[in-house]
C-alpha cells in the first residue's frame, strides 16, 4: 500500500528526524552534524503530517552530480516513499539542466539495487572496497535524465 506523503525541501527542523532515520538505516551512518551543510544541496524529505518518513540528498560530487544519500524509516518501507523521493529528486535535477545522475550502492543492498533498477538506473562501474563497516565494493549506477 502506498504511504500518503508530501515531498518537500528539508529544513533545519527536519534534521533531528533525518539523523534518526540515518542511524537506523546504515551501519556506518553520516555524523549528525553533517546534514546541516547539505541544506544548500538538493535535500528533500518525504513527510506525513509532522512525521519525516525518509530523505534524499543530491549534489555535486567531484565532476558529477550524485545522489549522495537516500533512506526511509524502517516502519515506512515498501510503501513507495523512496520511489517518490527518487522521482522528485530526478525531476528537480532535470529542471536544473542536469542530464545524467550517478550514485553508489553496496553490492549486497538488494532493496536499493531493485529500487534503482526500477527507477531506470544502470550499472556503469565498480569501486572496490568503497564502503566501511563492513568493507564492501560499491556498484556505480547512472541514469540519464529527461529520458523515461
Ligand atoms: C532502499 C530503501 C531506500 C527503499 O525504500 P522504500 O521506501 O521501502 O522503497 P519503495 O517502497 O519506494 O520501493 C520501490 C521499489 O523498490 C524495490 N524494493 C524496495 N525495497 C525492496 C526490498 N526490501 N526488496 C526487494 N525490492 C525492494 C521494489 O521494486 C519496490 O517496488 P514494490 O514495493 O512495488 O515491489 C529502504 O529500504 C532503506 O531506507 N534502506 C536502508 C538505507 C539504504 O539502503 N539506502 C540506499 C543507499 S544506496
């Protein structure tokens, strides 16, 4: 069943909830004080009333535009929240003239790989031992924007 949610830009007031979702979602989470700097990037939250269900952060990473972080609260998963965040993020990047977006995903992350495949991303590379805790390779995925 789809979750009722609104996707909107994140504000300072969302950062505590975002940090909690991050810590729940990842074995090697971003430090809580990292998020404030990303308010100037494309930083979206999906909300249901006052509840933050998930978030997406994208921005310039080296020579490319990259989705740098995406997570949904465990209690809100498999209800289309990440799909909506991804669609809204890609639409916003396309509106800014970005033609191709990249991301990295753990090889073992079956859920995220299925999500990205369904959203039109395809494999373009591999970063060996890219992640810590546990050490693991990353698949690099890309999607052209403006192409269905
Ligand atoms: C990956 C993640 C963001 C997916 O969020 P979500 O809101 O549950 O995803 P959605 O409900 O939008 O799923 C869309 C599609 O992705 C695929 N998918 C999502 N979770 C899946 C799972 N656990 N197993 C298999 N496929 C999955 C399915 O194709 C799904 O469509 P369906 O439910 O109609 O079958 C979420 O599981 C999460 O936060 N995981 C921990 C953090 C993480 O891994 N982030 C990505 C880092 S690269």
